[in-house]
C-alpha cells in the first residue's frame, strides 16, 4: 500500500521548475579549491581567538570560575576536531554564511543560557560568547563561499519558490514567534516536571536553581525570540524557497500498479516534496549537531557536570528543535507551498 498526501507528495503534478542550487565554494576565489576548507578552519579559529581576547577585560573571568581546566593535549585536539567537524557540516552540507551563522547560534545558545541561568554568569558575558561564535562562523563562510539570495531582504524574482511568502514581513514575524513559542513551551514544561531534580542530581556546584522551580513564562518567550528568528532563518526560509527538483518529477510519475517493491518502499519512506525533504534534513542536522555540541561543551567545559546531566540538558533543546521542524512542516503543508 502506498501513501499520498497533497502537502508532501504531489502525484500527477506538472513538470517541476529548476531547483535552486545550494551554496557552493566561491568560483571567483583566488585560492585553489583544495585549500579553501583548511583556510576556512584557520580563519574561523583566528577570528574566534582574536575576539575572545578583545572581550576578556569585560568578562572579568566569569567563565574561568566555572570552567574545567584543559591540561591534557587530547582535550585540546578533541576541541579542534569538533570545531573542524562543525565547519565541515556547513561547508560540505551546502550551507551559506547566513545558514551556518544561524545554525551556530542555535547550537551555542543552550550552553550559554545554562551558564547565565544556573551559574549566575552575567548575561552580557553569554551574549559576547554567542556573538563571537556566530561571527566566527559567518565571516569565513561569507568570504569563501557563494551566498544564497533567498536570505536577502527582497528575494529576486525567479530565484526561489514562494517568493511572496519569503518576502512577507508578517510571515517572517509569525514563524519566528512560533519557533520561539515552541522553545519556550519545551523549556517551561521541562522546568515544571523532571528537570529541576535532574539538574541538582547531575550537576555538582550549581549556584542557583530558582529559575527551574519558578520560571517566568513571559520572560522566557522574550529570551527565546532571537532563537526563534534563527530557527526561522535556518529551517523555514530555505525549505519554503526550495523549488521542485528531479526527485519531485520522479515522484510525480510514480505508479503504484507498475512500481517494484523497492520503488514502493523508497516512495513511502522518502517520496516527499523538495520543500519537505529540505526541512527534514535541516531539522535532523540541527538536532544532531546541536545535541552533540551542547552535550560535549557542557560535559567537558563545565566544572562538576556529569555526562548524564549534559545529555539530559541537551535533550531538552533537541526536542525543541525537532518540534519546531515539525511545526514548520505542518505550516507549509498546503497546496502551493
């Protein structure tokens, strides 16, 4: 038996238009293709180190009071390898500078929010860290990779599907608020159920857990507005802009009466529109990269953190990201989107 839904599977549709090409290494770059990614890694690390040294007088050692010391060489190497892995996800995953900056923002917010909320790290210090990490992601990609025009204030005609939706200010606001609301509900719900006891059990030396016992919902949703906007940029806009591709054409001509068993299985598992497939892949990327980054950074950087504690905190944000992707899939699951 096969499944057909109008939103994701368009059987019998007309010939699809051309697909928007993913961002690719800049063809006009003066550097050979084989050295661009290593250069990207070096440039990102250099920018990060330079900016952190600039703000160190303003952070007044906030992070040093709660951070583990890295005395072993393998810890340093592991940190660099993970940094390079994150950059590789963006570089080889077809993300442009705006995409990767949004992904970096979303993956770095959980740890910094955790420090500001439960370890009394000044919000300005956390804001500095998030801004530096985001800039260290954006600038190298902007310098070495072609940027997609779908993130422009006014997307050019013919570049993307649903151009009127992408350029609509109201849609941008509503989808950002939707994502911020989902993150708020997930965190607020975790505070009201299992998280307070879990945090105290698996984090030694936590300074303040009052936020988990008496969360302020309006303040939470205000705090998550930037996160909602970043989720909109990384998930909703590229998916909505995705034109039909070759896979859509093959799906449109699928005939369950003549298809083989293998073709039927592939159709039922992955016979979705380009928009849906883009959203699913980006949501999976956010959940995976964000989950691993939050878990590793919390466990290896925070004094007194247990692995189970880091994994539990990471799962909250992974659930929020997954639900946000599902909500955007539902929002766009109408004819013409």
